[in-house]
C-alpha cells in the first residue's frame, strides 16, 4: 500500500529542472501544508534558492449566471 506524501514537484523556469524536495527538508524548514514555496535562481552565487511563506493565491470562482432576464423583460420566443 502506498503512503501519500506531502512532497511537491517543482518545475523551475525555462531550464526544465524538476526538484522533488525531500519531506525531511520541508519539516526542518518548518514549512506547513498549504504554505507557498517558490524556487528562484541566484545567478550571482549560482544557486537555487527556496523562498517560502507566501500564501498561494486562490482562484476566484465566478458566480453562475442567472437565466432569468433582468428588468422584467421577456425573452423573444423561438420561431419554429
């Protein structure tokens, strides 16, 4: 039986570098579930930097449009 892991796969920029950060590292960095983790390239030191703590933005769901006409107007009936 497979155990569900909280590790995430990060795709990094145009370099197609995929990192699977070990769970022990995330626990040591005190990253909680739902925290935003971002990878950045430090060109000066030639390192990959982890930035965390930002909460990821959640998509806004648009409310469903009502089919009823507004302002009391009647829809035009279909021609058969």
